[in-house]
C-alpha cells in the first residue's frame, strides 16, 4: 500500500514488530514505519474487534494505538522510532500492567 521514496536517504533504524525485525528510517513515527513495512499492522478495537489502521497521523483519532517497549495504548503516530524499539500490535483492550 505504501512505498518509500528512493530519494529517502535517512539512516536506517531497526525496530521489532511482534518480535520480527523491521527496517524503519530515522525520523519516522512508529505508525509511518508500520505502514511502510508492508506488514499487516491492523489493530483491533476493544469492543467490537473491528480492524483499524493509523488514520489521521496527528494524534486525534486514536486508531494507531500500539504497545511500545511494554507500555500499551501509545499513539504510534506521535512517537518517533528508536533503534531496538519493541512494538506490539494491540489486539483488543489494553492488558493490565501494559
């Protein structure tokens, strides 16, 4: 669905999505990196289980919620990637302790 520009020469950063290494670019938000990865990064809502993807990319809609480094309900569109970051696609409601 999304493809990186060949003109994008920013340094690569390795993140892990559900335990799988994914290449991101320095300066990407988590949501941008997920969308560019080509992986199925749809989360599911807590009530109906409906699939969601990052939508507004500016922190308004909350469709980009992920668990980052063990902390749940983080808005992926507002968090820049960092080397070695651990990201889990959130399925349903946030778990206690995450």
